[in-house]
C-alpha cells in the first residue's frame, strides 16, 4: 500500500493498482486508506484501485508451513478476523466493492476503472488454494502430504482443490 500511494504521488495522472492480501490489509493497508482518503482529491486522475485478496488467513505463512515444513495449519494465529474492507473504504469516502462470486470479477473491475475516486475491491477467496508456484519440488510435495496426514483442519478441501487444479491443468 505505501508503494501504491508513492506511485500515485509520482504519477497522479495514471491509474495505480495495488494487490494486497487480507493479512497485509489488516496489518497496515487499512491505515493507508486513511492517507488515501486525505489526498485523493488532489490527484488529476483520482483512481487508485486496491484489490484485496481476502481469504481470512495469513495464507502465505500457512502454505509455507505446509509445504516447507510439512506442518498442518496452525488455526489460532493463522486465521484472521473477517474485516469488511469495502465497507470501511466507503466510510472513508472511497468506493468499496465486495466480490463474493467469480462471476462478479469482471463487472467489479469495470466498476473500479469507471470510478471517480479510489476503490477498494474486497475479493473473497478460498484459503485452501495454494499460494504456490505452479511447479513445486518433490520435497515440497512430500511436506504438503505430511501436513495433510498430520490432520490439517482443512485437509479435505485442500485435496479437492489441488486435485481439481491438476485436472484443469491437463484439460486445458
């Protein structure tokens, strides 16, 4: 978020897009929205679009633990509160868009680019979709299996999502 704001100050005539995870948004992004709400009317093009990938989880850490260490999800510290980022943006005078369904993605982008002020697009995503590159090492795959065998709380959904992604990759 600080980099997006800096980019907007450097290039006030351009649209700036920031992609932020839900955890990062809660850690400092929502505070940065206060800064955006203070300055956006000074920008020649007021559009600064913040896409929040909101999976209610410190997801990168969750998947690092699963794949690098073979540990199951540590639910207590990993799950974060469901914060209404789009509604909060509206309270600050910005535009808020909540995206709950994949069919809403394209219309949400159209609405964001057509806005006359900064936008927070709060996209609710599945935390069991791995935040991993498409090709993982054998060790990472073994650790992923270990995390499932250790009784990861979402093991069933993890397996279904992973299997679905593998099938989709080979169909397309």
